[in-house]
């Protein structure tokens, strides 16, 4: 069993006491008289993220929520006051008044409508600390209150999360088992990156992020002779390998490419017969589809060429090259965030199964190398302490990307992963952690739904759009203003996060807020179990020690850990290879699929009768026809990427993000050919629009994007020109005023943001002021 490293002297230990953990890195912090003055990346981080430079100046800036605040119309109890969300000023009130309002409303909704009428919204990204994990705190509180309507799956990868259990296994588990980069560096000869390997995405991780190693490993693979192929509409998606071959594929056509590769592998007898026979089911059904026996059209490279924009000869050559070399094929998360996104993953599984390299050191499959920092890291899988959230008595979760559908259509039936479900009638939304005005698509439609519930309560650190569209806003602390434990699966570190700053104004941590609410509602002692924050930190640390031991890690006692400040676990002694145990002995280590094997054809999915998902990897021609019709009206395909300068929308108001803006607007990449057709020049402000909304952005002209495609990052805080007007121009550049709020398919009901068509024109009017980071108007009011 390995032990953890510890500081060698008192000076080193003192230095570790200055650490704070974020989703994009660990930093040493400097404070002076209660103010954050500087952050510095830790020495062991090979390629630290610049996002940390946004912390000074932003943590205690003008955008912070200072006091509990209630929307004026809500406080006045006006009839139909819900229309005032996002429009009206706020009244700052005492904590006692705010908590009394929240508690009484929770009781009323529970009594009159039941716990299923409460939607507990959170997205888990508010803190890298394991105790002050807003999602866990909210869910623990609502579970003890009797339950709530929850969400399931993610905006990031819901289509994959739903399809893979039917054909290969649980996605979360598969991602934890990714083949280590060191093994790929030694054995991989061809790395095909569908959607690229974006360095910007690898800055972040769901827990802490300590050692940013993607750039290092890409260089190691290149130095060892591995060839990289970037299959993406954007060359920069594989910027870490400057000499990578770029196949500039049209967005949304990856499934067609993979089907054609499968067809070549079968037609030219390049697939591994023994592997297919022993490890898969459904080959004949799938092969018949590829030959055209069922649909009347073979899925050849000639068929795929006009769909993908790639030459048929290039597709055929790629298939042959894959069959000859030790090939790893990875698909970025972004590819499946589209209509029919499930089929891209299914086709990826099919190609790698036919190649027969799954479970080998240098080949096989990947589901998100570079989508976060830790995919493929040669670290132990121990995730660290966890805050127990308890069990939810309401067992009717909705797909997270269907929030607006739920709010707009209570009582309506919808199909999801083989089942027919019904949307609940939500009367109260309680949100702590995350920002749905960043993650959700078609913001104008979301706003319409957001004004349907009777009450919206939000815990927030900053005056984001979600806070401005709430009824009751409770000010929350940042990670620097409380104690916690930083840790994440595959990260290799555990860090004591000390409190470096006093709470800003009257901000309180989520645990303190929920403890006071639980007292008012009669279950305070059950919620806190008699522990303060330090007591809980010790409790969850001690509870994690048996899980650590199962991973070969001997943790010291809590007092020793807290005194040291940092633990680093020894790296695994054996390399990890995805699905090696299954390859070695499929009988002893079967997959979790119904057959225990890779399902090229799934009888389970086929039995549901979904036209768009007939039981194998599939190209849905009606969907393609519908998109072609849209493109005739809106000729540019808009891609919305993870930003380089922030995490999601976090610290958009910080220095690093603000420095990237063009005249205060979010940058948009555009090919010179498309710009010339619209008389647009580099650095100009443009209006991007479709029938869902319109926004302003600053243009960056580049040949490194496919003509007919434009790209803008997500995360610019929503900033309507006229909040009183429906469908107002977003003057800042949030792409989700344009993206479509439709599910990926009935199978996954995931986000389909990448299926979005727009047009662009130069904006010649005076530029409106950016007000996204300003607090709302405050007024005085007394009953």
C-alpha cells in the first residue's frame, strides 16, 4: 500500500497553508488586510491555467451579492408579479426576513402541491471543495425536507451518458478507466481526434485540477512518432500538435464519416473477425445496414462525401490507415451535443470494435481525452471525501437539458431512454451552484419558462443573470472565504483549503444558510448532526479513508492532514488500459450491457421503436433534410465552444476574460471568405441572429475554421439591451440566445447546442454599454 508524501520542513508546511483549489488549478494566494492581492500557480503544475489571474479584483468586486435581496414585485405580493423577473429592482433585506420568506414558501408549496413541485437546481461547478459543494448541500437539505424534483445527466455529455450503457457500459466508469497517456505515448501510432483535443478544455476538472499535463503528453506522443489527425471544423481544436493533419469536416456529420469507415473496413475485409465474433453482438444486422440492405443505400465513402465535405478517397484512406496502425480514436464531448448526438458515439464504438484494438495499450477508444484535465492521467482513482446527500423520496428526475420544457409544459408526456414520463408542475425553483442562464439553450424560451413558477430562490456569489431573474437572492461565500477539502478523482492530490478572506459583506456559506433554514423548518439537528464546518470536514475525511485504502492509499489522520496542508498519492504501479480486463477474459469480466458484450445492434433500443434510433449506429436522413432546410435560411453553422479565459461563465467579469473581449463583446471566429461576402472586417462588431434571438460579437478572421462555420465561446454573461422587451438583443455575446432548445433525440434528450444555424451582418449603430457585471437597481420599501 502506498503512503502519501508530506512536507520536508516547517517552511514547506507553512507554504501549503496558502493554497486554494479551483476547478482550473491550485494556487498560492497572498492577502493583505483582508484583501486578495495575488495568486501564483503551484510549482508542480506543468502548464498552469491563466484563469486564476482573474481572482484578485473579482472576488471582492462590484459584482458580488452583498446582502439578502428580494425582488420588489415579489416582496409586494403583486398579482402576476412573476413577469417582473429580470425587469424589476431589488430590495435588500435582513437575513431573518429573507430566511423567513424562503421557509414559509417551502412549507406552502410542500403542503399545497407536494414535494415534487419543488425543483432543486444545481450544476455542481460552484466550488472545487468537497464539503462546500453546493449541489450536495442543496440536495441534502431538500432530501431531508421530504424530497424534490431533480435532474439527471449533464449538459456536457447527456447523449453519450444515455446511449453507452446500452452498447458498451457506464460512461462515468469508462472515463475513469481511460488508458494512461504514458501507455499511449509508448504504443500509439495513430491518434484520430474527432472534435480535436482542445487545450482550452483541459484547463478544467469537476473537482480540483493540479497538474495540467495535456500539452506535455501530446508532445511526448509526437516525439515518439505518433501521427495525429484532427477531425474538426476548427484547426485550433488540436493546437497542441501543430503538424497534425486537419480533416475539416462539416459540423454534425461525424456519424456519416464513421459509418463510411465501417463500410470500408467490412467491404475490404480489414476488420478483425475474431474480435468481432468473440466480443460483440449484432454484427450481421449492422453490416446489412451498411450494405444498404435495409435502407437501399450503402454507407460508402461516396455516400458520405457530400455530407461530410471530405473527399471519398480521403475517407477510404483513413479507414485503411486505421486498420494498419495501432489506432486510438477519441471523440470530444462537443460532438455529441447535437441532434442525433447519440449516434456519433454508437458509430465510434462500432469503428473501434471492427478495428479490434479495444483493450490494447496503444489503440482502442476514448470518450473525452482533453475534455477535462484528468482524462488519461496516471493517477489513482480515489476521489476524496464526499458530503452525504441522502436519498430523494421523489423519484421523477427530468433530463437536465429539458428544464424549459418542464416549466412550460407541466403535465405533458415525453419520451426518454425507452420510457414515457410526465413533466411535473413546478411551483418553486431552488438553485444553489451553477447558472442555468449559462448552460441552457434558447434563453428567450428559458425566460418564458422561468417566469412560470411562483417562486425562484437562488444562492449566489455574484449578480449573474440567474440572480437578476430570481425572486429571493441569498449571498454566498466564495471558496476563499471558508474552509474545505480540495480533491478529485484521478487528480492525485488532497489539499486543505483554509479560509483566506473574511466573508464578503453579509455572505454566508451554503451550509450555514441551509442549517438556519432547516432550524426554521424543524429538522435543524438532523441536517447538521451537531457538527460545525470543521467537524464535518473531519467527518467526511475519516469516512473517505476506507475508500482510499481500497485504492491502495494510506491516509494519515485528519489532524496530520490539516497540519500538512497537502497530500499527494503515489502513482499507480500498473498502467491502466481501458477495457483490458474485458479483452483478456470477456467471460470473467463482462461489460455491463445486456449481453455483456459490445452491442453493435441493441435489441433493447430497437424494441422502443424510435425511428431515429433503430438499434444500431444510424444516419437519420429526415434530420439531415431538416437541417439543410434551416441552412438555406440561416447559412452559417454556429459552434459554441468551451471558453479559453474562464470556466463556463465563472469569472467572465475577471481580468483574463475581459482582456479577451473585442470592444467589450465576446470574440467570434469567422472565415475570411464568409466575412468578405458580408463586407465584414477583422475586429469589427457584428450582429449574429436567427429566429430565436440576436447578439453582438467581435470578429476574429481566420482561415483555421471551415467556411460556412463560425465559432463563439459560451460563458459571456447574458446582457439584454432592454430587459423590459421580449427577445431583446444580447449586447455581450451569449450564444445561448441563438442555440436550439430541442433534445438530442428521444434516446438521450441531451443538449443539442451544436446544431445551430445563424446569419451575420455588420453592426454600424453606436455600441451599447456592457452592463452584465453590474448589480441590479436597489430600492427601499417597507410594507
